[in-house]
C-alpha cells in the first residue's frame, strides 16, 4: 500500500512538472518576439523578465496584432490610434485643428503638435514630480489631484509620443545627457528625426532634419551643430532610447521588465567619454556594434 501511495505521489509530481513546463513554454513562445529588445545584465533584470514572462500577457494592438515593430533597424513596442487610452486622450485634450486636419502635411502635423505639447503643462503643480506617470491623460490632469503635472522634459516627451500615436506616427523617447526628448520616424525619408517637445525645437543641417545619432556623431567629429534653445554639446553626450511607446493603456508595476523606470530595457545607441556613469558602466556588458565613442 505504501508503494502504491508513493507511485501516486510521483505520478502527481510528474504531471505537475509537465504542466509547469508546458505553461512556461507557451508563455516564452508568446513573449519571444519581445526578447529582441531585452537585455539580461544582472540577476534583477533576469528576475524581472522571468516574472513578466510568466505572470503577464504580451503587448497587443487593438486589432490583435503583435505590438512590436522594426523601425529604422531598431525594434519598438508601438501603440495604435485605436487604443482606448489614445482615443480618450484626443477626446479630453484635443490637439489643434491643424493636427486633426487630414489635408495637413506630415511636417505641419508634427511641428504643430510639438509646439502644442511644449506649452501644455504648467510651470508648477500640486501633483508630485516623483513618481511621474506614464499616461498622458494622468499627466494632463486626469488624476487624483485634478490638476496637470508640472512641465518637465520627460513628461512632455511621454505626452508627445502618445499624441503622435494617435496620428499613426511612430516615435520614441530618447534619453540624452540630463535631458529627455523624442525622435519621430519620418516614413517618407525613412529616418528618425530629433523633435524636442520641451523646448519646441529640432536640429537641421543644410535644411535636412537630423536624428539624435547624427547630432552625436557630428559633435564627436568636431562639426558645428545648431539646435535653437539648446546647447547640443552639453546634452548629446549620451543617446539612449526606450524601446516602447505604448504608455496610454498600460500602468505597469515596478517589477515588470518593460516598466518605464526599468533602465535595463533601455537601448544604448551612443555614449561618449563624458557620458553619465550609469551608461558608461552599462556598455561594458553590452554588444559594441551600436556604440560609438
């Protein structure tokens, strides 16, 4: 009888382990496309990615499609103009008519929206700056304080990319040296453009708009870069981008690998000898193909 009981226990354990294996395999398969932007640099990032895989569901667009796209050679988790948060943003805080006008050019829409976002937040607010929300709706006043958060480069950047998602325009948040900004994907020119929604500015060279990487490389080569309202040399010591722009419908917990504050998921594009200590240290454990000193 004891032998029969032992066999039953072993059978139950085998069944249990088989179910766990199947479940884990299915979750890994579901999240697999997103591993292309994941970096395991230490035990914390490994644990966070493991919890994210096992406990949560992958990001999906409203039509059921996978939310990760390869844009300009880099992967980005994108949002849709049909997502609930984006629709609510446009209904509660509509942008200027020029942005909504279907006859407006891509350039007019982006630059008008950039100016609009630059002026949208007040200089001071009763809402605390830390922690800073991800959702534009929360930042703009749909919160427990009933007031918008105060003007800050990172807040403006999050708001800008969410409005751009409403237009079907891809964009990404870019971490520079002591500044957070945005790059916008120009599909006609097939390139990223630096468009800053805090200072309402952009960078040009001979009439051509520049990306953050192009600005960095020009500075490293000793070439002059003129960005109205900004000191390019002081902020373009580092160029890092966060590989997700779907902030409107997600309020991710701190342990989620793709939480905005989880810097393990940020992608280093350029660092210089003057870059911050965190990024300088990080590149020691990253592939060097996308890094330039």
